[in-house]
């Protein structure tokens, strides 16, 4: 038996009632919400698919609600979300959402290996690793005693993003950093994280296969454009 739960009041236009299971909203249309939590999440993540009426009802029933007490439980949930996520709260963290180009608070990007044939993420293949690229440092290829990894590309005269320092050796995954063994990691779950603007090389059996740059957001690019660059001069 369903209870008469109406969409949550909103300053945004709704596109109609939610039908059945969750489905992706049409581009540009704000879907209806049935609890305050989803209303606040949509304000931060427009691509989020809110809970349907049936899903909200099911959640409240698991918390002990009945047909007679459903509205009381919903009101209590909305008051709780108002306290934790509302305009007068400290807000909430969003993890795993693609950052906006104007977001100034994105400093780290996550990486994984991807099988393009199966179109799935995979754990680190045998013999592969991720290393800081030669382009993350000045050109030292002509310095006596310095050896550059075979196959590593270098962009003459370039550096990585100022303030981004290269690590020594292979970049460990999160799981490796917590002493997980390969057999402990679920398939496709192994992840790496690096600072924005890093230059990295994918290495197989000691040879760099490809070098790539981790992007900067537009806001970070604008910020770096304003950094004063010293010039070399004499007699001044």
C-alpha cells in the first residue's frame, strides 16, 4: 500500500511524477524529489538521480514507519537533512562526481587501468606501473651520470605544474599503500591518485609506453596565468 507522498517543495520547476524504478532525467529537466536530502544533493550534483516515491517509502518503512506514521517519519527525516545539509549547515562532501571546469577546489585526480576491449576497469596488469614522467623535470638528458627511462618522452623547456613534486619510483595504488596484496583487491577496484597537472608515464617491463598530463581545471589555469614569472637579466 502506498502513502500519498508529494514531491518535496522546491524553488525549481519539476518535470512531473516519478514512475516506477529510478531512471535518468532528461537533459535540462530537474526531476521531482520526495525528500529534502535529494533536494539538496541535486543542488550540488545536477546529474544525480533522486529516489523515487517508492524508494523513499521503502527506506522509511525500514526505519519503522507504517501507513499511519509515514508522514511523521518523513517530516523527521526532512528536519534532520535540513540540519545537516541545509543552507545554514556546514554542507556536505561530494566524492566521485566529475568536477566542474570552474571548480577551484579540485587538486587531485583518480586514475585506473581500463580494458578498452571489454570496456571495464581492471586492476594493474602484470608488468605495468605508473611513474613520474621525464617532462616533470628539467631536461637532464645530457647531464653525465643521469639515466632517463627508455621510451620516456621529454618536453624540452617544460616543467610540471609549479608546486607539484615528482615521487621516486612507481606510483603506488591506494590499495598498495594500505599493504593489500594483489589477491586481496577486487577486480577493477584498484585506484591511483595524483595531483592536478602531474606528468606521468605508463611503464611496461621498465619501458615507458605513453606519457600524459593530468589536467588542470579552468580556474586553476587562470590562477597559474597570474603567477609572476621571473626573467633572467644582467646589469639591471
